[in-house]
């Protein structure tokens, strides 16, 4: 039996994993998701939202139970799990990146989106940033076509109602990690073939830069937990075995 800890992406929350958790439980595993600071139901002020607070929240969840977890990061969550795995490596059995960013020490999410392979990223191309501290939003039409393009109208509508603005500081902050520590933690990747946000070329570049023990490709957009729940669950089960 594996323990899964699931980390959501930008604009999301623990709700992103609602369909995945019972499916993993039905297969005999434990699974839990949580809201990062300022996301979902969490009301942390924007001024207090940092990459450090994200990683600290993840480590808090990881240490709440004795067994190490399969730590799963989606999209922006890939940056979070990278930092958390370096900060509390004894709590992480393996890392799984789902259409996720994989930074090296000193890299930020924004830096990775600037790579040539990131061209065509519909989130970056349509992001609206305002405020002090800055907060990012994404117009509804851009979210529908760039994230939920293979979801049913009902799935997309439910997600759109629950999305929240995203603090910018965690996106622009470079990770500070011990690469030798991370090298000892097995990592795998779930590749989303029809992704208009984490575009396939960028996913392949990151996988080249950070070789994974296993890569599973699924016919998904940037919301695989909705559009292809069964395929995503099957991939997670295979990668945790």
C-alpha cells in the first residue's frame, strides 16, 4: 500500500484532486490533498504567500504521518514538491510530476516558462498581473481553451467556479535545493499529450534535463484529474508500484 500526497497547481486547490483520491483509495492506497497557502479554502494573506510557505505546508502534511509518501506535484506543484523534497527528504519515498515544472537549483517557474520550448503556453500568453503584492489572474476564455480543452462542459464549469487568483512571488522565486539529496529520490513523470499550457515541447525539455525513471504519456489536456481521471489514476498506480 502506498501513501500519496497530492499537490495542486496555480489557481487551484485540493479540490483539483477530488476525483483522484477515492480512486486511489479504492485501489487500496491512502491519498490526501491540501490547499497551499492562499489557495482553495486557505485564506493566507497575499503578502505572506511565498515559495517557502508552500514548501513548509507540504512538509507539514508529509510529517503528519510516519510513512514516507509518493509526493505528486501538478504543474506549479512540481516546483513545490521539488523544494519540499529537498527540505524534508526523509518523508518522500518518490516524486511524481504530472504535467509539472521540474526546476534545478536556482531556477524559478517563470524562468522555465521562458525557455524556447515553452513557446505557445496559453497561461503565460494570457496572464494578467496586478496589485502589490502582485497577483495573477487568467481570463475565463483563456482558461477554458488553454487548460480545460478536453474536459466536458460540466467539468470545466465546476473548475471555473472554484479557481482563485495566484500570488506571483512563488512563481518568480528560484528554488534553493540540494541536488545531491534530490538525486537519491526516485522521480517519474506523467506527460500530457494535448496540453496547451504545459506544452509538450517544454515537458520533453524538462524530462531531458531531469531524467526520470519512468515516463507515462496520457491523452490529456492541462486538467488530467478531470478529463482523464481513470488514465491518470492508472498512471499513478503504475508509478507507485
